């Protein structure tokens, strides 16, 4: 494929001014970049936005174990309560007359 003489001269001048030694590689790259722009446009539309990358950071902290004191279980001793039995007095409370003290110290049932 041949380029027009004026375009070839402009490319050569540009390469000399910018110290580009690989002129054929430069022309190939510019042709590829230009064709990509023609095909997709300057800014290709992206179907879905690209989410930002999340980096997982692992923070390791040393685990320091403190010496544990041995806890010895002692048997529980419950104090013994002494239960005093009170004598049971059996009485028939309905048969005995009840004595009621009067206001002057006299017995009302006597």
C-alpha cells in the first residue's frame, strides 16, 4: 500500500523532529490506532461500569496466651443444720371452755 507523497513527507519530518528511528513501526502503530478510533470511536461505550477493585488486606496480630492458674475445685461442704424437734402437744381445743377476761378482771365464763 502506498501513501500520498505529501503525507509521507509529513511523517518523515515528524519522526526526525521527535527522534523516532523506527519509522515503519511508527506508521503501523498510527494506522492501527487510527483504525481503532474509526471503528469504536474516541471513547468506546462500556455496557456496564467496571467496579473498582477491592483488595483484601490481611492483618495478622500475634496471639499471646497468658499462663492460666490452675483452679482446683474443692468439695463443697454444706453446714449441717441441727433441727430441734419440738414436742407435739395434742389438745382438743373445741372441748375446753375458753376463759375470757372481763373489763374488771372477772372471768365471764365462771
